């Protein structure tokens, strides 16, 4: 598969690369943030 050698190995690597890209573009980026629970629970949105 083309580009496989440049692909991130883990989700953590992907997250770090995304933050580095955003920072390089002059954007602010956060590695993690707390998310609340959906009001309607765990059911699917498109039901």
C-alpha cells in the first residue's frame, strides 16, 4: 500500500502528528479534552 511507511503506527502517533500539523499552520490544538455525555444516551444518532 502506498504511503504505508509514513503512516502513524498508533492512535497516539496520529494525534501527535495532527497537533504538530495544526501548530505548524499557526493554529491552536489540544491533545485531549473532557467530553460530556450525550443527553439522549448511547443510541445511534441516525436512527
